[in-house]
C-alpha cells in the first residue's frame, strides 16, 4: 500500500511540475502579448497627437534618427544607420 501511495505522490509531483512550468510559460506569453499591444497603442496615440499639431509623416521609430541628428548635427545616412545599429546591438547585449 505504501508503494502505491508513493507512486501516486510521485505522479502528482510530476503533474504539478508540468502544470507549473506550463503556467509560467503562459504568463510569459501573455505578458509579451500585453507589452506588444501596449506598444502598438502607444505608437498609434503618439502618431495621432503629432498629426494634431501638424507633424505628419513621422512615426515613433524615427526617434533614434532624430536623436542622432540633434546630438551630432548633419550626418551621412550611412553614419546614422551605423550609430543606430551599434546602439541597438549594445542594448540587447546588456540583457
């Protein structure tokens, strides 16, 4: 009888472990989905607000380019692209 009880307990531990890992994975998936949706809504709102004040044709992703130009003045496109690419790679490596 004790052996059967131990087997049932072992199966329960495995099942709970699987369910726990599954729940963590689901929480991460849901969090990533929420972050993505939030980013999309914020970008839409920013574009709408910029359009209201007469700034048309710009999107939030242009921010990196504008930032580089404000910091350095006139720059060739290749230099802007390289400086943005380098910063993005560095920021990903910091995680």
